[in-house]
C-alpha cells in the first residue's frame, strides 16, 4: 500500500513495469537493453533482502523522491495536470536511483548505491524536465551540506537548458522557495537551508578552481568530442560521500567520443559482462532487425510516446525519412535513438556464455598439443596470452592477461568502474609493478607452458617486445614467430571460431570475465570476398579485444578444416607468419 504521505505506491509501479518488461520476451514494447535493466532491478530487489547484502532497498527513500518530483510544476508545453506526473518508466528509474542504498555493518545508511547514471532515450521524451527534477531533489532533499549542483554541456547555452528548467520550477513554486530558502538569479540558484547552489557549467568554465559538485548532469553527452569536462567534474566529486553523475542523452554518431564509451560500459553492465554495483544504466532504443519505419517499434525508443511526444510527429518524420537519406539518418539517430556508425558485436553474448566451462583447468591438458598466441602491448597497455588445445574435435582456450599496476589505477579513475581492480584481485589479470608492461613475466609464462605441453607454435604480433621474445625463444629451439594480424592471416580462424561459438560442444573457455569482456567488444566488417577481421569498434576505443586477438593468432597455426593436414612452417630467427 502507498504511504498516506505519498500520492501513489511508486515501488509497486516500478516492480510492475519491470515485470512487464521481462515478460516481453519477443520485444514488442521493450528493447533488449530495457529488459536487461528490468531483470537487473528484480534481481537486485532479491539481493537486497539477503543476509549481509551488498546494498539494501529503502521504500521510503524511493517514494520520497518520486513524490517530490510529482509536486514540481510543468514549465514548458501544454499539460492536463499542473504538476509533473511520472510515467512508469520514469518511476522505474527514480525508484532505482534513490531506493537502493549503501549501508555499513551496523545498517547505517551511507547514501545512494548508484553514483554514476547513464540514461539514453530518444529526444522529446521529457529528458530536460526529468533531469531537472532529479537534480532539484539532490539539491535540497539529501541532507548534504553545501551541495553544489552542476548542469554541464559543451556550450553555455546547452548547459543552461536543464538549469533553466530548474530555475523556472523554483520560480513557479513559492512553497519550494520558502521551505528551503531558494533564491533564483541570472546565472545561479542559491539554497539558504543547506548553503548550496545550482549553476550551469561548460568546458571553458570547468577549469575554474573550487569545484566540489554533489550532483552533476551531463546533458546531451553525445555532443562532447572529448572527455575533458567529464573528467574534471568527476574528479571534483572525490570529496563527496554521496555523489551523483547523471548522463542523460540521445544517440549520436561519434563512437570515439566519451558518450559512446559510457554507453558501452552501460551495455556491459546491463548484460552482466561487468559487475558494477555503483553504475545504473538504461537505454531505450530499437533492437537489431527492427524496421525504423514500422510504427509498432517506435515505443521502444520513445517510452513517452503519446505523452510528451506525439504520434503524428513521428509519422511526419518517418515520411520524410522514407524519402531522404539525410532525413532517415536524423530520424534513426534522434527519434529512434540508434548510433548510426556503430558496428554490430561479432560474437553473441548468450552463445559465448553457453561455451563457458568453469571446471576447466590447465592440469587436464598436461602433455597435449598446444598452440599459443600473444597479443603484446607496446608499453603500458594490456597484454594477452591464450593457450589453445584441441580435444575430441573441440577447441579449448585458456587466457592470461597482464597490465601494469599504475595503469590499472588510472583505468579505474578514467572509466569510473573498478572491474580492472576486481579482476586483478581475483588473479584474472596479473598486475606488474610500475607503469610499463613486464615482458619478462610474460616470457616466463610461455616458457613454463612449453615445459608442460607439446607446444606446436607460439605466435606474437609485431608490437612491443614481441620480436625480442621471439628471438630468445627461437634461440632455445622453441617454435616461435611473428604474425601479421590481417584478414588474410586471421580470417579463416575467425570464421572457424564464429561457427564453433554458435554450435554446441565445439568450443570451450573457462569463463574468464576479462576474456568475455573482450569477446563482447569485438566487431567485424564482412567483406565482399567473405573474409572477416575482428577488431575494436574504433582505433582509440578503450574497449579491449586483446584476448580474442591472441586466441585467433594461435588458431591461425592450427589445421582447422576437418581433413586438412597440419601447416608446415619453418621457424627461423625473426620469422614472420604471413599468408601474403
């Protein structure tokens, strides 16, 4: 039942929304990523009830936030009610953001569980008003002393959009101003009750000293060309015990920018590839295979369709899109929230997970034929070595990863996720001291493998210290060489792996989450001649594929066809394995 002080039972609304999304298995109204977010919420509600849970759920906090927002006025457009009315999808988000709580061993509330929030939805779905309402709640209702609230964007005009909505809401609500001593000014909003303030900020003003934001809103983050503003504001939150960084955006075209990087992280969290209890993400978009001109699928990207976004508008836009390539690109990106230049993930996540066998150990393959691939970093990046075995027609991969400890710490700061550190602590990524990769430990790992197994080939890419290690291995009579990572050399192995992952019982890996992350990052372009080359989505992307590249290099030296004979390769000093 709803509390007498609240208008509705918001938690029940959020739960029903999540249950309906999960039941929509055919994706008629909810895209896969929304269904993933809904399943995560229902699972987390169960986790919060366990003995010594990682977090708790507080119905009062969730309901208070929703109730506060629904007391704020509409300040733009024509509405049937004077104040905001949260739609189920919005209730779902607010209940997530404010209901889940961090607690100490004594059960003391330490604040919100989620400190980083990524919301991606098509335009005209009420983003600005929704973001403004969330920021106002953070400004006056979280018991923070001197809360700085920043609405941020690349330009001053864009930064003032959400801030401007907040100012209008305060101006139109005398009770709100009186309760918290709020004064609105030309470029700021002051809060006497807690000595806080709300200001817009852009890239130029972000270099000023004194930044200490309790909550920040990055509006239309897709327009940011670099991560400078994001890094400045996130770093400035370091002294806050209950911070929130809210990204609310539509899709864009720059897949090398900071927004797409955050989107990829959100997707990995939603799909369970990365565990990050502090990170909330929800993405409203079309599924692969949906026809953008089919009105039945528009609701997936537009949860406020027929509320703040009119169906007639969508029909008019679709008609223009059907007759103009440029209009179609704009329609798909802004009104259906699809990133136009993004490639499709190569290996399907559910099929990859189905190949995992956590009971696999290297001890099971002692003395057997083995092929080794090594994707070396040039200086301070990740290095991957994958051992590949064949048994009963199936291939088995065993990966190991290395990363300098200083780089692990830097990646944690840059990506606002700590999965590198979690993997390091679990022994899944080997940290090497300092900020430079330790090639000696990698070489020792390979030499020990050569002692335990019948190694048929060790292949390195030409980067970093790979050539030097090859020289030393060859000198000691080990079958080592350099491989150019090209479609001509890797394509056959890639096609073979693709077919094996889709099949049952033809490929296995031990479920290493770092390797799974790499698999989820690999994309391919299918060429006219049928060849493929797995790669990162963009040259500067931080989404790594090193483990996949290393495994494919090892596979390139194996007889993959059923009746083919083993490749005969002469290993000479500095030999380059190249089909060309």
